[in-house]
């Protein structure tokens, strides 16, 4: 009986393998202006339940920027693209239930430069007040930190009234010192998108800056950063002639995290005595100290911060 059971299990596995669908992944690789890229190294992975069952098919794109491969994935599929002079680009996990015809844009390595780059994690010094943050120093502006210039101000408020589900409402606002400054929001498009090592464009835009960012959260539970939302800032405006300004530019790569703080809805007297338990923010930013230089392509080997903790260090461009 045991032999028959083993034979049946073996036949079942063979049947499953033989019925497994073959999928084709076709990729088109282009420059940012749409020009096809020939000779890019492409790896398409058809993920199996084990290393022996995983297929990795490699090749180069042709003169039309095309490469395709077929395999039988048991799990997901992935694409990795590499070429000298470009940032490596990877796909998100691809569904094994269908074929894929995808276009990838490789961002070229243009002019990586030294920048002030840092991952900051901290609490707002007090609730309900505006607190300046100095990108070049990497800290709150005095008297709450070592900062000298307010590039942006953060303000966190927790509303006294609770929502219908019994949770309080908290909000955070990031605003600017001068009306000529502001923020450009870079939203990730819906649907499939590849991920480049250089997440954001090389340069900050010249126009279409808005006056503030506003977010709200309901409840104190830990909230992640909104996926795919990044920001460009222009700050430190100086009027060099009537109506003409110069700025410094910064990027917040992959947005920022805002956590109201605390585990339960606490009464106002407690909040006043323990303000540092509320309004936690986390963000990774890149600041260009050269006025009017919109280049924000970072060279990770030349961080202008020289004494960062390991959790503060930035290793991507």
C-alpha cells in the first residue's frame, strides 16, 4: 500500500509539472526620450519552489531594444536590466498567470554629485507649533536642535474629537518660509512600474511648486509611507532682482512617514507632559547646497555629511 501511495504521489507531481503553463515575458528597453537601447543585459527569472526549479534566462536587447524569454514559473517572474552607463532597473513581481509585454526606461548615469543625504527619524519637539528643519545641518532649528535655517516647517496636530470608530485624528503640515518656495509631488503611476536605482528624475523641475503638503491619519497605529510618492522642494529663496529668485533644491525620495504616536488616546494633560511621544516623522532627503543648481543625482561615495550613524546613511543615488 505504501508503494502504491508513493507511486500515486509521484504521478501527481509529474502531472502538475506537465500541465504547468508556459509564460512569455517580452521587454522593450528605451532611453528616457524613447530611443531603443541595444545591448542591455536582460535577466528574466521564472521563480520555482526551489533553486533547482527556478529558471534564469539571460540575453541582450536587440537593435529595437527587445528581448523576450519563455519559461514555466511556479511562483512569480522578475526582470532585471543592466547596461554600463545606466542605473540598474528591476521589475516588480510579475504574475505567473499571464504573459507580459513591458517597456522599461533606463535612466542614464549623467552627473552624480556630492549632496547632503540623510535618513532622519525623530519626533516633533511640540504639538501644534511650527518647527523648522535645516536640510544642510540635518536637524531641527534652534532651540530644539542644531539647525540654523528653516528650509521647511513641520506642524503636527492631534484633534480632540474622535472619529466614529473611536480613534483620534492627527494631521501633519509641511510648509515654507517664502511664498516663492514650495513642493512638487511626484506620484507613481498606477499599475505596473519598473524600479530604477535612481528612483526620481535627475533634476528638480523649474515650475509648478505648491505651497504645502498636508496629511492626516486616524488612530495611533504605525502607518507606512504612502507608496510611490516622492517630493521635490525649493527653499532658501533669495531675490537677486525684483521678481527674480534663486533657490536651493532638495528631494524627499519615496516620500515620508508620519506616525501620530502613542498606543491609546491619551488625555490632554498627559500629552502636554509627554510631547515627545507624538508626531514621529521619518524621511530620506538629498539637499544640494549650491544655489540654483537643480541637479539632485547623488554620488553615494561623496556624502557631504561625514558623521552619520549607520541608520542615517544613504546608499542609493
